[in-house]
């Protein structure tokens, strides 16, 4: 099964920029792609995750929020 890795963000979020950089490092280290989605473009995502962005979803399950735990994410990706 392909790995689904998503970063939920919103505009003008300084933690989201830090999370993007962390996701780039993780993606490079493990060789996986990831996607980004703005929670403010989807009412359900905004309701569920809006107060915790940035949020990392791994295979559709919340892995972390506010900060990307790079070491844990790499380990969970099998790296």
C-alpha cells in the first residue's frame, strides 16, 4: 500500500512554514512524497483540525500537530 502523507496548513501560519521545511527533510530522508492542504478551503478539515495546524496525517491518521516530530515520523515511515 502506498504511503499517504499529508500536511494540513493554513495561510500566514509561522508554524506551518516550519512544518513544511521539516516535511521536506523527512520526504528527502525517506524518499516519500507528501501533499499539503489548506484546512480553510474545506469546512470539515477546518472544523476537525483548524485549532491544531499544522497537522501531519499519515495514512489518514493524525500523526502530530503544531510541530513535526521528524525522528518519529521517519521511524514510522520505515526509515
